[in-house]
């Protein structure tokens, strides 16, 4: 029909359509279908927003072919209101030309600036979008445009196809006033598109064009199905289907013979590929492959000569389980390149269906294409399978597993010892170790794994390593250098049909890391240049992964050494608890878990366990800073909650110093740290603890009961502004305190409650020493592949015998100082410490006098006889004494100076009632060793024992 019916205009028809009324008799079918698609896409006539893209191929094949044609069109329409545009296959405008140059300044940006996409999905009904949808020359007049902004114009558009593949490469479009409609424009458009297509064909090689021409010549001599060009049906084939057809067509090309192969596609369709040889007029021999897609109600037919091998005939011969084609598939590709769609005209020989070109090329090209595709597949797979871990040996084995059996039958890899331990090799030709032996059989007599390899300078392996290039030995039977390494071993290897070798140096960043040797046995053909290139590419990729693993191994060793240096190398001597510990780094890298045992004043001890989030050098360094800070705060004799407050402030300051005020500076601060701090007093058997976001400890009582005390969690360190709470427990002698980090019980492959139950069962043996308890916990609870660090600290409590504690309560009366001195002398004589009696009397006299003069009563004096003798004087005042140098004329100020000189350590500890001033005095044995006076007498630490076996004190 014409443009419009006699009784209705285009504007009225469009208004009726938008109101939902029927206009089928008044609008051309392509336009109506486009309107309906536009409405179904949710487009609005006044709101069609066009996307703008910048990835335009303005220097590509299409642009180069169309440029002169667009210039000629601009000259032809000079001075007229004509807008000439070229769009690519997605509808994005590449170039524009204007008959009247002033139009560029008057028109909106979407009609002048390249990059706007006029696909029907975005612009609705328009010339470019409709040409892509209809795949032919189209016209859109005035109100037929869906968008309001285009109502005053008319346009003509025609697809531009690649003559070799038949794929639509772009669209040529002319926009003009609707009053200038002229049928002669169709001729101009068709000729212009034809010239662009010819210029595209000219960019192809002469061989490609000659083979295509030979195919078309044959087609012209055969009857077509309906005399019309075959339209592509790629819309029915998804990318997987097309890829499978392309691969099978390539194999048919490489076979270079007549064949018909039915291919089952994942989508459920069955397609038959038909191949036959062709010869161009210039004598170039090649093969063409056509594809037919059957319908469900017809049988497939094929030329008799394909089935029987007889001369070519148009008589159809049915194939088993096949059906007659309905349309030809529209895929094709140029020899040696990837497939593209095709719309080549033609039909099947019997004239009952349409035939379509899939591939045309030389047989050798197809053979090489198959080999190239397989090499690309191998390299693509290697990029995902080599380097899955940061282990040097495992990465080398992945290279061998990747190459066998698709490239080689046996692979050996030799690496220097330095590379295996993470260092950079100084001389890669020395100290080589056979790291990997892998092949199709296990009995081939190569040097075994783990053995040191001494290679002669004449061997291909050492030649490739010293020269830094791949060495190919196509025939090992005549490779004198390889045989000279060991004639007997060479004979044994040759006896296993190993006959060809490629030796490749493993080079990364210009450093030789080792040798990969590829051997061939099953295939009688020797390795060739293509195999050498493939082996070298595989080895290069593997070398980079090996170098990354090597550097990781070195850095991991450095961080691990730092971590161990920052952890306790041994615990100080103390009698409050018997301890054992374990530290296990995560498989993914060293983290920030730490622990410590810190002796405190008055025979007490602090147990600390902490965890810094993350892994690597930063976490280890942060851990060291926190452990040092915790020891310093412990020296202040602060309670657990105050120690955590100081640590919390410190973490906040460190985080601000490292990150600064700019959160986007790229610096990594301390993103999380937890801590559990415990103080145990053996004189009272009281345990005080507090935690900052850490796991609660486990308590194992002497009767075997295991509990996890309800300890206030507290926030992680670094949040600031939140309090920490303490909890106090009474621990009978022989109880066990178990402190650990979350890596022990948290694992993605195990339930948290299950892990706690495993820990409970492992600890329910109170009579075991701490060392055995640690081992039992490791065996029963630690995950097989820990993802986080694990720190474990087990402490069994002891009690200071009451006979080794002496206490006196005094009023604040200076006259009682002499009384205290006498009582202390008697107690020291009872303990056998007469030799230090004078010093202790003088020290206590100064401390008691200081408490009477500057403190407030009541006053308490306490002596603790442990590894050292601790003297304590407590009062209810919070005033702390300070050590100073007294002037010559001062009458006082020398008391604390005497205390400091007579003791090995002294300090002040604040309590809820006031303060305690304490001083520790070393106990000297006749041998001069301190702290041994209580040795044999403290066999159980719970009773005084006898002094009969100790020499005179």
C-alpha cells in the first residue's frame, strides 16, 4: 500500500494509535510494527532520551570505506538541507555531512554530534533504528517518527553489509525535509551503499575475494529457492551455538573434502554443515562450508555427490535423521579469523531450501586455525590454572600439569635452592634441585624430585639457562650434549620412546629462576617451532607466577621472623603460675596475634593475649608496638581495666598518626585490635581480668569442670570513649587459665559451638601439665588449614604458702617503728634470712616513717617471701612519694634514696583503699645467685618445707 490511506493523514493516524485505537489499514506495516515495539519498550513520544557513547571506531574499516562516499554525497547535495550520517552496527552515529554547512549550527546536538545511538530501543521509530530492525532500505516520513522532535523531517536509510561475511556493519542515512521526497533518492542510496560495500571488500585479501567469488559463481549456476537473498537467522542462534558451528566448520575446512555433518547445539536445534572444495579462476584451492537449519516438518536433503562421492548432482539424497532446511544459517568467517554472520544469496541444490555460507578458506588455513585455537585454549586455561597459590613448588607443578599431555608427555622443572626458599638466585646454574617430575607415566627414569641436579655445560638445559633462550632438540638420539650428561640414563629415557625435547628458561624480570624441560614420547613427530613458541609462552607465564611466589615466600619469612622476634622468647622466672604456649601463623600469612607473661609486684603475674586484625608486616609491627605498650603499662601496676584504657588511647593515637586527617590518603591504620588482660595474685588466689572485644578465657578447676566466665566484652581497642569493666574470680590452687585468640575456635568450615565443645573436652583433664594441655588443644581444636593466626596460653595457678606471708597492722604512730623493726627481725630469723636482716630493717624503717609522716592511718606492713623478699607498706593516702636528690643542707629527703639503693625494684601501687609502697630485695645464695633461697623448700609452693638440706644462710 502507499504511504497513507485516502481518508486519514499521518498525524491523525499517529494520534489514534497513541490513544490505543486501531490504525492497521492506515499505516504501513513496518512503521506500525515499529510503533508497537516502541510502546512495548516503554518509550514516550516526548521523552526518547538517546544514549551517548564515546567508544567510536572512527578509524575502523567502515569509516575508512565510507569516508569518500560521504564526501561525494555532500557535494551532490551542496546547498540543500540534507543531513548525511553513517552509523555503526549498534546505531551509534560515526560521521555526519551537511549539504548546507550552516545546518551544523542550527540543528540540535543529537543531529550534529557523532556518538548518539539511534537504535530503536532508545529512539523509537527512526531511519537508522528501523533499517537495523528491517535489515533493508526504508523510509520514514514526518509523523511516522515516534519522537516528537523528528516530526518535521523525512529520512531514508539502508544497511551496509560486509560482502565477505554478510554482516550488517552499519547504516547509511539521509535526512531531509518531508517536502523533498523523491523516488530517485532510492537509487542514490543503493549506489552509495554498494560503493561502501565494495570498498569494504577491497580491504580483504585477494585470496579471500577469489575464493568467495568462486563460491558465488557456483551459486549463480544453481537454481535458487525463491530468487531472493537469504536473510540471516542469527537471531535464532545464541553465541554458544555460533561458536560450536564455527569450530566444526574450521575442522571441515582443515579436512579439505566433501562432507555433511549434523551438529547438535546446546539450544536443542540440529544444524547440518556441508563442505565442498572450490577453486578460484586464479587457481587458488579452498573449501566452503554451508549450514542449513531444518524446520520440524521437513526432511533434510543433501547433494548426492556428498554422500556417495559421485560427480556433482542436483538430485537430493536424504540423510538419516535429518530434515529439509527452512533457511540458511547466517554465520561465516574469513580464513584464519573469527566467524561472522553471512547473508550470501543462494539456495540448496535441490531448490527446496536456501543455502548460506558459513566459512570459506584454504585447507591449510583451516588446519592452522584449529591448531591456533587449541594453543589459545591452552594458554587461556593456563592463565587460570597456573599460580593459584603463592607456593613456589606448587606453582611449578601447575605448569607441568598444564603442559601434560596437550603439549608434552613428560615435564621436569629444576629450580635453584635460593628460589625455593624465596631468595633471588645469584648463580642459577648452581645448586639446582629437581622440583617437579610429571608425565603420562611414573616409571620414566628422570632424576627424582628433591634430588640435587648437576648439569653439564653441554646439556640443552644449561645452554638455555646461560643463554636465556629456548633450546629445541628435535631428535634426542642425535643430541650429543644431552647424551653427554649421562649416557646410561639417556639410554633408559630413550627406551621409553622419549625422543624430542624443548628446554625453556624460566625468566621473570630479567632473572633466571630455573629450567622447564618438555619431552615428547607418544607422538612420533618431533617438536616444531610452534611447539617451542607455545612452551616458551607457558614457561613465561609460569615464571612470573613463580617469581611472585618466591617474593611472597621471602616476604613471608621476613614477616614471620619479625613476628617471632616480637613475641616472648622465654618467660621470666616466677612462681605464681606454670605456663606453656603455642603460636601458629595462618596459612595465608603472618598476622598480629600475641601473648605475654609479665611478673608484677608482690609475687603477682599478668597474663595477656591480643589480636591485631589483618596479616602481613603491618599487623606484625602493630602487634609489637601493642605488646611493648602493654608491658610498659603493666609496670605502672595498673588494674586490668585501666591498662586497657591506656591501650585504647594508644591505638587511637597510632591510627590517627598513620592515616592523618585525610581518610582517602591511602594510608592503612590499625583497623582492629582486641586484648584480654588478666592479673593473678598467688597470696589471695584472686584473679582479676578485663577484655577489649576479645574471646573470654577458659577456666579449668581442679575437679575438671571447664567454664567460660561471663566477662564483660568491652569494645575493641581504638574506638575510644567507652569504658572497660573487670571481673574477679577465686581460683583454687591447681586451676588452669586458658587464654587464646579467635583463630582457635572460628573457622568457616566449622560451627562455633562445635569448636567450643571441642575445646571444652580437650581441657577437661586438670591433672595434665600446661605443656600437655597445649598439645591436646592443638590436636583437638586447631583447624586443619587455619585461616587466621592462633595464640594459645595455658597457665596453671600456684599459691604462696601462708607461712611465707607476714602481716602487721599499725596505727600511724612514729614510736611503733622500732617495734616493727624487732618483729621483722624475728620473722626474718624464722625464715633463715638473718644476713639481710639489717638491710630489711633499715628499708622498712624508712617506708613506715614515710607512711606515718605523709600518709594516713591505719598502716599495714607485709613481707612476702618468694623468689625475692617483698616489703610492702600500705596506707589510706593517695599521695605518692617521689625519689629526689637531697641537698647538703636538707635534713630529710634521703629515705627513698636509701630504699632504691637497698632494693632491686620499688614502686607504688594504688588500691581502692589508698596505696601500697613496695620494694623487692634479692635473696643471695652462697654461690651468689639471686632467687634460689626458696629453691628446694618450695617443692610444691604450697608448704614451707624443711631447711635441713640447705647450707647455712
